[in-house]
């Protein structure tokens, strides 16, 4: 048996630890075997070579565990032959054999080091090449298809460019609205944000107490389907809002339940301040991520006034997976917008450097908001500081009757969309006035919203400069930028995909993938 030594004497390790180390070395160095000249007992530690240590200039000290020195007269389990005691003292015999053994092992180590550090030679047939560990090369396309098939079996519904995305899009329920919501009526002159919404206490802005009340008022109530998404499109078939069902997987359901319990527990034990009271939602809420706005000269990092709370939320594994699922859904339904958002975040990472980290490793959004409940429900509002031509995602968790309460309401469309626990809704939060039907007092509801500020997008597009700095540094470029404002909304509108474009996008990929065995 071969044991792996990471600069530690294996004589101090337990049997379980040694077995684990042995499994590791057997995996990485299948061709390396015990030298037949070793005179140690069965639990030999003479061969303690690790390929990672071979790449270091200093090799580990090779020692025997306590109790193995002295007179040795036993059956060598490695070589399979008897070792007779000689007239030479056993201790000297063992010392000489161990020295020879260590010399051989250092020779093997030197060969592996030279192999790892020298350029590859296609014609080389040296013994060092045979001793070196070999990587099993996998076909990346087959690997992607294998992961897609595994995701499909587990019910994952938001993978870009595979059979599952095709199924996800092609079986969705379409709802075409007559309201020209994408006409840019509420977009400001820059094209990046919406106009500031003034307080308008109109009768229709009062939330309904239930879905039945909304239906009685003439609103269209769209029921959620656990098998397929529900999407909204305008008269030109452009998809602008999607209700995405949760993953049909017990593990995902468990993640949603754990994330909900985690947020409710945090809400109970945290000492809140007035800054966390969200006037739009009437609950305790915190925001994390990047922001840029009026009066600022650089990008700032939003932090909760409750020290460490944002990091505590963002490092929760269940919340990370849920928010990554939301970014994946954005890529599926709004691929052009997702690509633009990821490109922007990559630019920020390149300029800001190590001081900036994404809210989540694979997030396409600059910011995240946690709404803790215990009965989270928004009043009618528009998030006018969000990017006008982009999408926000909202996830709901909790225990409530989603057939009666918890719906998301779109005021301009007079649509109430069922919003069950564990599902997502993607929509342009800056231009759609939205709210929630409140849940009952005995029910629980929390939510997580991901978004990108519009002024942040403008600051990045301006080369990380304010408009005053832009004018001072590049007057010609500044005037060109001001001209682009007139057409920016139209160009942003072109990033919204039609349902036919989405079906064509994924069906074409499926046709290419189907003949390949997974």
C-alpha cells in the first residue's frame, strides 16, 4: 500500500486518515508502486511521494513510523518473499536499506520534476514520461451534454443552449398584452433609468386583499403552472416578463425551505435600525452590491448598516444556489441582456480590481436585496433607479396559499400573476409598476430581488467617468455620447428577444446535439 505524506510523519496519523491518503495517492499516481527492496512492515511509509510536493524545490522528509526500527525479520508484504536475518546488525541493515530506498525515491522525484517543468516533447520516450501522472482528457462537448442530461433528469429548467432550454421555452404559456409597455413613455432622457415616480394615491393603486378581489375588479389572473413558465409579450411578440416555475427536484425544494427558514431566523435575532425599513415593501430589507448615483465620482459598494449581515446572507449556500438559478433563467429568456450585463460586470472587475467581488460568483446582476418578512409584500411602485432596458429577478419563499395571496400585480397591464414559493419572476422593474397581494397574518413570505442600477450602467459606458470628467477629457467623445442618448432606448429595446427567436435559438442547438450520445 502507498501512503501520501504532506510533510507530516504518517506514524502520527490514524488508520482512517492513512486509508484516505492512500486512496488519494492511488488515484493520482497509479503507476508508482512500492520498491521491492523495502524492508518495512506492512504499513510502510518509505514511499511518501506526492506529485504536488514534487513540484516544490524541497522534498518532504522520509521517515519511518515509531516502532518499526530495530531487528526486522518478517514477511515482506510488498515484495512477496522472505527476508532472512543476516550476520550484520539488524539496525544497520535497516538503515542501509532505507537509505538506498530514499535515494531511489528522490531519483524518481527528480524525474517527475524535470518532466513537469520542461517543455513537452511529442517525440520523447524517456522513462520520466512513463512515471509522470497522466490526465484523462475529456471531450468538452460531451461533458456539457452529460451535464445537460443530468440537469434534465433532475428537473433543472434554466440551462442555456441545451435540450432543456428548448423544452423550457417551447412549452411555455404565452400571454400577449395590448398595452405598449415597451414604448419608453417613462424612460428618462439618458435612456438608462426611468423617470422619478411621483406619489399618486389613485384608487387603483391600493392593493387587493386576494386574487378573487382582483378578478372581481376586472384584472386578469394568470395561474402558475408547475410544469411550464408563463411569459408576457407585447404586440410585437417581444418577451418582457416571465414567471419561471421552481425546479422539480426535492433538493431544490429543500434549498428553498432552508433559505426561507434562514431568512426568518435572521429577521428574529437581528437588531434592526430605521435604515432597514423598506418604504416600498413595508418590511426589513437590506441591499448589497455596487451603486453609482448623483453626486458620486466613483462606484461605491453598498453595505448594510447591520455589520456583516450582507456577507452572512450572501455566503449561505442555499441562497447562492437560488440566486445562481435566477441568473441562469435570465440567460435563457433574455440572452442578449444577460450577455450585456455580464460584459459590464467583467469591465468593472477589470477596472476596480480585487476590491470588488460579485454578489454571487456567477451572478449577472450588480445588486441584491433581501426582504426578510415575515410577511414581505410590496406596495405599488416602480424601481426607477434600476436600468430601464434591463431585467430584475424576484424569488419568493415562505408558507402561504399562493392561489389566494402573494400574487405579483402589474398595474399598467392589470394582470395578477401567481407567485408560488420557490418560483421566479423576471420583469423590467424600472418601467412596470408592480406590487404584491399581501399574505395572511398567519402566513410567511420572504423575497430576494436581484437588479442593476441604471446610473451604474451609464457610468461604465462613459469609461468610468462622470459627464463633467468626460467633457473635460474628451469633448468630441462627450458630444457623441450625448447624441447616443437619443437612440439608446431603441437600441436597448432590440435586446429583448421575441418568442420565435427564442424557439429558433434553442431548437437549432437541440438538432445539433441530439445525435450525440451522452
